[in-house]
C-alpha cells in the first residue's frame, strides 16, 4: 500500500517498520536517562553538512543533543512519510523540499506551528519564503519554517553582450534576439541552452517561461490550464530557444548544462545558485569573471523565477515538540543562517542577510538572488504535483523533439492532468 501511494523503497519500509515495532527513537541509545536527544532528517550534501555543524554548536552552547541523519533526496521523503504513517516517532524534525508541503500538510504529517509562533514570523523573512510554509499557500496555518532560500536565476555572458553592444535581457523576446545574434556571429558558442530531459528537468526549465507569459498550471478552481493561449505562446518561445541551443539539448539535464556553461559554449541559461561556484572556479571554468546574473526575464508578466526553498517541519509523531521548536528557531535565526551560508550550506531566507558584507563578499550573486526570490513563483500547491510533473514533462518532451505539435501535446497533457486531479 505504501509503495503504491508514495513510491517507497523496500529498505525504507523495513527500517521504519522496525522503528514502529520497537518504539525506537534515534539517538536514545546514547542519551542519558531523562535526557532528550533530538533527531533531524536532512538531505545529504552541503546542506546536511552545515546542519550537522550547526547542531554541534547548538549542543556546545545549550548542552542539548541533536543527531542529524543525512540521506539522499528520494530516501529523505519516503523515510519521513513512513516514520509518521507507522507512528514510529524516529524523527523530531525533517527537512522538506517545498513542493512536498501540500502532501505533508494535507496528509496530516506535520505539526501545526501556529501555537509556537502566535505573532507569525518576523518581518525580516522574505514573504515568498514564508508563504511556502503555510497551507493553504500563503494564508493557512504555519506547518514549517523557511530554512534555505533557493531560487532559479538567469545566467548570462556579459562579455558577449558587451561585444555586441547589447543590454541584459528584460523579456524573453530580448533573450531570443540576443541568442540569435550570438548563435549567428560567435563561431564557438550558442545563444542559449534548454534543459530538455523528460520529466522534472524540462518542467523546471519551462515553467519560468510559462509563468512569464501569464500561464497557470492550475486555476483558482484547481483546474488545469497548461493548454491555455499563454501555454501555447510560451511553448512557441521555448521551441525557438531550443533552435538556439547546442545539438542534443533535448536530453540535457543539469550536468550537461553546467558543462556547456563553464566551457563557454552558451551565452545564457536558467540555473540554480549553486552553479555560481562552478562558473567561478578557475580550475574547471573557461568563463571566470564573464558570467553575471539576473532575476529570470518576464514577458506578459514580471520576472517569474522558480522558488525552491528547503523548509523545516516537525512530524506530528515527534515526542519532543517543544525542544524541536527551540532548535528550529535556532536554525532560522539570523546568526545561524549567516553561519550556514558561509559554510556553503544554502542561501538565507532573511532579507537583511543578502546585504551582509561578509556574505556579499563571498557570494557576488546575492543581489540577483534576492531579486529572484522577491519575484519568484511557487510550483502548484497540490499533493499531486509529482504526478502532474511526470505527465506534463512527458508531453513537453514529445513537443520538444517534434513527435507531436504544440496544441495537440498541451491538450493531451491537460486531459491527463485532469484525470490525476479527479
């Protein structure tokens, strides 16, 4: 049953069933009688490493023990779901990718935090980051806290724009004009690159264009509208961008785009902030000092960057909610967010830190990232988003490779999404 609904691995099922049967609480084996050890499930990588270091400092200062368990992306989600479904109580806090929020909150997996934040979060937090933590989106109860402020940005070669006396693009029409000039006149570079791999990659890449044309995946009645006139115009633009991209871009994912960007093969693309370190690395990049950043261009609407925050939630099965809230407050404090950012553990969700001199000295893209966050759009707030993304990504891919025309492909996608929502 769990595998069918949540796509859970056999290993996660076995581990969490063991938790449920034994009443296991991670860290309890090393805790002294009467001593609470909080256990945090985090994504493996730089974020998990920074959280582990922050937990160590928290223990030094407060004497309270925190155990951070890092795991891969897919495993993190399924483990957190099973922990609650089996009433295991193994985790007191869990890191959440923001598109998971509707599934977790509407599935009654998370603790309502309103009673712990009666006045809400302070005004230093970016409003779009806080909105992700509420269900219904932006106005409902607070089910999580904004921990890491990830968002897509627009990367462009300012040396090439200067060479051809071009201004940074404000609209997708501008992007196409610039890309046409670069592709025509630069012998070893293309004007743009799309991330065309089927599924999540092409959906994530196409969505900012779709939003810029005024597209909405779901309307106010939660009906799909991916085949709207805005969707058709956006896809026409996306196909133009494909023609100005390197050959084979229909199968490109992050690695291929990073290579094309760092090796000077492309002039513009959408990418996550974590790629800045790659383009600025003199050991592997041919474009050091040549890349600048913008919020993603707009069109019919203002810039529409995709927000992709990491949130911190407290499972309803946690046996240490008060202590978990105190540690969560520590993590989202201004001081800790700054320390984690300096460690490379993710960007802040507080406005003031984007002008902090220590951070801007290390991360030159912070002004553009703050602008992107302020102009960002969230993916649809529905527990069925992963299924919608799979279906939509299939048809977008088929349109991109020419298997089906735009209108027929988007009409089919819309019908399939309707079936999912029913």
